[in-house]
């Protein structure tokens, strides 16, 4: 039986401390802030990031350097037979395609998973990979299973401000101005490769209900009407922990019997585009393999 190492990046929301407890490795995502390079969870905390965001600092996301990725794999392969690498969605960053190209030099010992996950759903994939490795699956088998089930998850996000969607070019200044005047609360979705617009609401309460309705529809249609014990429901936020805890209670009331797990921060790579004050809910079909 192969000894398989699991690698992900900090877009999963898995901290260095949690990674050590899980027995996995996490590559910190790099950011350039006002010309200086930072690494998530190393010399950049969530609190510091949102303070920079508040100050309108010039923030740009990047991807781990090829050297840092390959050096980690080489170090792990001294102890393990194979590596499963689970990066953020290829539709949201080039880091996945870079990793796939780099893995060509490792004679199949490194398997890069392109299953279009990020943040909480990416974290669930990492947990699945750990379980599959312990069950004796090879790195290739783990990659194939995770990619076969890549679309069995959804994230819905409502934002508190249109400022960052405008700044990132995802909406025009005119749309942002009208939306701000009307106090619209956009609901965004990540299903697969992209962060897309899903709906609009006039209040945060309406936005929360829209997200709950969307998750219920996914469970009944995309997930095939599975039972409560076959779905994880998780809550995420951007610098909005207290409201996220309140939203968790609402989710538990709306979905009795379902597992409502994490209340976690959305990855900083997503936060760059939506700002603070957001709420999100993720639905992930539980992998039974």
C-alpha cells in the first residue's frame, strides 16, 4: 500500500496549525500589498489583511512559486511514496494549471486534483483525500474520485458592499452606483470554475433567504434529492464572525437534521473581490467511497 501525502493551499482555509494536526501540508498563498510580498498565515493574518483592505491598500493576489511547490513535493517524497495536491479551482487561479504542468516531471508520483473547489468546499475535499489515503487508495485513485465528484458542491455568498466588485471590474461603476443607491445585496455563487452573479436582494434578510432557497434547490435537484445525512452544510464569512454564527442558527432551523459544520473565514483570495461583511453558505455532498 502506497504512503500518500496530502497537500493543499491556504485558499482551503486550513491554517498551518490545523494542517499539522491533520497530518497534511498547506502552501501559503502569496499577496502583494503596496508593493510588499506577504504570505497568508505566515506573515499575514486575517485581521491584518482586512485592515489593509480598509485602508484601500493596493492588494494583488498571486500563486505559489514553482520552486516552492516542487521543493515541498520533493521533501514529502523523501518520506511518502506519492503526493496528492489539491489547489484552488483552476477557474479562479492559474495555480492549478501550473501545478499540473510541474507534476509532469514527477513520473506520476504527484497527482494534481482539478475539482473546482475553493474555501470550505476545498477543505472538505482535503478531508476526503485524507480519509481515502487512510483507506489505502493510491494518489491516482484519490484524484479520480475527487474529480468525478467535483460538481457536487455549491457556495452562495452575499456581499455587504459593491465597492470591491466594482474595483475588480466585476460590475461597472454605473451598476455599482445604482446598486448602492437602491441598497441592493447581490448574491454570488461558486459552482465549478467561476465566481458568478446569482441573484439580487434588497435586504440582508432577503439575501440570506435567497441563499437558503438556492441550497435547498441544489439538494433536491443537482444532488438528486439526497437525505440529510448525505450533505454537509457549512457557513463562511469575511470578517463577519458574529453574523455568521447567527446565520448558522438560521440554517439549522431551515435544515433540521442536516450536519451544519464549519463557521469559517472565506479565503483571502475571494475576500479581495468582495470585501468584508459578507456571508456564505456551502453545500457539499458527503463522499461515501
